């Protein structure tokens, strides 16, 4: 019988010490010969979104050299 995402997701969120009210998804990738990867999707607070925008403002887009 398959395990539903909500059941294993809640356990993974707890194990990783993540805020359960903010996590919207977890992707675990295990491929032979490659490092394991975990991607977590979170809802941002207004403050977190502002902080990300402040970091992005430090950079500028420049045309690639041909």
C-alpha cells in the first residue's frame, strides 16, 4: 500500500526541524552515483521576501560576452 505524501511529509518536516506552517513541498532525489538532494518549498513571510529582494538589488544583469 502506498504511503500518502501528507504522512511522510509531516515526518520529514519534523526530522528536518522545519516550520510546518510554511512548508508546502519536499522533493527528495536519490540517483545512483550522485549525491542525494533535498529541495524544500516554503511560503515566505513579508520580511523574508523583503530580505531576498535586498540581496537581489546588489546585482545587475549584464549581457553575456560572445
